[in-house]
C-alpha cells in the first residue's frame, strides 16, 4: 500500500538529503513536490494544505541538531506531521471492549465494502488475540445469502453465529443476539448490518433503530480504501447521520494511493481502527499511525537517527548543567540556559525532582513559579542585561532595572520577580553543593 506516494516522497527527500545546508527556498521547493505527491495520492485538499503548512512552519527556522543533515531533519518533521495527520494514538485505535458483556459491536457500511468478511476477521482477532468468546449475527434480511455467508465466515473463524430464524426483522435479530449472548456467556457480539448500494434514509433508520436497541460499544464503519475520497465522504455522512466510533478501511492491500487513510482522521474526526489487508480472515491489522508513516516514507532509519541525536543532545546539556550544579555556581547566564532547557525538555521541577534529597526544597521550587508564558519574557530580560550584570545580578539596582525593562519590553516588577526567582534557585544550588551528593547527583542526572 501507499507505493506511489512512497515513491514520490522518496524522490523529494533524495534531493534534499544530499545538501549541506537548507534554505527556506529548499523547503518551499520540497513542499511543492510533497503537495503534488499528496494530491496525486488523492488526499483531500484541505488536509494537503494543512499538512504542507505545518511542515513548512516547523522546518523553516528549525534548529538543525548537530550530527544530522538538514534534509534528515525535514524527513523527521514530515514524519511527525504524517503521524499527526493519520491521527489516532494507539489508545484511540483500540477496539473498545470495556462495556458490560456481551459487548455489542455494530458493523455498518455499503454493500460490497467488506463488512461480512471484516466481521469474521474481527471475530477471529478478538478470539485469538484477546481470548474473547465471540458470537456473530447477521442482520441482513434482504439478501437471502447474506446470513448464510456470515455463518460460513464464522465457521472459518471458529466462532459461533446466531442461528438463523427466517423472516425475523433486524431489530429483533439484534435483541435475540444480545440475549443469547448473555445466556451463553459471550464476551462480544458482532452485529453485521445490511448494506446498500448507496446511503439511503431507510438504511440509516434501520441502523439507528438497531443502535438504540443494543447501545453498541463500537459502531464501526467498514469502507473500501480504494474509493479514496468517496470513503472519506461516506464516513462523514455515516457519522453525521448515525454516529460512528471508528473506521475500518478494507482493500488497503490494493490501495497504492492511500488518500482515504491520510484524510480520514482530519476530515471526519474519527479514528481508523483496523485495516483490511486481504481476503483471508487473518489479514486484518491494527492501526498504528507511526508504523503507517514509516511505511509511507520508508525512512524509519532516518527518523530514529534524528530522534537519537536529539536525545543525546538533551543528555549532553543535562550533563553540563549537572556539572554547574556541582560547583554550586548559578549566575544569570546559567539561568538563561536553564530557561532554554526548560523550553526544550519540560520543566525544572521535573529536572530537580530527579535529584536525591530535594523533597524539602520542593515548595521553594514551586514558589519559583515557572511557567511557559513567562519564559519568553525572562529570556528577553536576561538578554537585555550586560555581561557584568549577568555574572553578578546583585548589580541590578533601580536605574539598571529601568534600562533592562525598557530594553526587553517588560516591567520592573517582572525583573524583580526574575531576580527573586534566580536567588531562590541559586540558594537551592548552594544547598545542593553543601549536601555534596556528587555520586547521587551525577547518578540521578545520567
Ligand atoms: P459486504 O457486502 O460488505 O459484506 O462485503 P463482503 O465481506 O462480502 O466482501 C466483498 C468482497 O471483498 C469479498 O470478495 C471479500 O473477499 C473482499 N474483501 C473484503 N475485505 C478485503 C480486503 O481487505 N482486501 C481484499 N483484497 N479483499 C477484501
């Protein structure tokens, strides 16, 4: 799957990866090609626009981590945005089985979308992977062969199917399935509804009645990936009319373009939960945005390279800070680099929290009251101070404060607050030194 998109994107990055430095023009040029590639993959236009915008914003002005090339950096950014666009974290993509047993799962979709096959696949998956006792029931009373077809599929999946009662109507079948499920101690009941060639009111009404009768834990729309944007529009319509909880894309094995997969989340707001990868019953896969992104880009190696490089830089900086702490020295320059660290890697409470014996000082650190909004202002203040003032903040008397306030576009109060905060932090550092926990401290930081 995704072959054509994968090939096109590969070409774009091949060009980039050879370059030493990356200009805004390079990024724009690459993004023009990414845009065409996505459009050719039949990704919805608003999704394409949003995608390109996000990548550009992050790529331009992005600090390139040493030991990786700018091109590799862009690959990583594109990967991250792909993952976001595909959406659905692993938690969201799980089939919800947390309701009271038997958990009803409603399968909906158009005729020929692969609904019956997918019902069997899901039954097999839940039986083997989750060790659930599963029953399936067909509510398709319009096509004579449909109920029989599900019975055959159930046999192949080695799960039970609700005995067929000729002439029974869908809501009645659903209710009977639930009560038989309860009596028989089943964990899950999968209800395969009737499909139609097109969405029509009658179909929607029927599905809504079944939904109200059984209150499904999942209402899964089964749709063919190969119909591209039609699948996305269908999902939107089903969601508006009856409310769905997730999407199963089928025939992904035959879908070289991938437009439906890429647009689905952004357009419908609903997660893809499963992918049908072939006609066989075991050809059903869970949906993992990161794995799909790396399949599309085919550059998992580059992505993990950049991730590792970023991690080692963070470790290096933490190491440097630890050394500073050991000396008990902490001037405004240290504070500046600390602030920048905080922006990059989380909060100082977390960093200090890793150190032994810090518990008692926790309150003091919390009083320092560090939050993200303030950091930009604080950075500006320190940057407006002279080298001397930074090394010796005690120099900061009224006139200097006024000058720095004007220079940084802040107020004297904010400067006072920063100085106080610095003093508190410096005090903590001194105490740390007194504790002399060299072994403990280095151990905690490494
Ligand atoms: P329904 O009318 O929605 O119940 O669709 P069916 O389950 O009868 O499936 C229609 C056809 O699609 C059958 O021939 C299935 O074998 C085939 N099919 C279903 N899912 C997949 C899939 O993921 N990949 C492929 N290649 N074929 C599939």
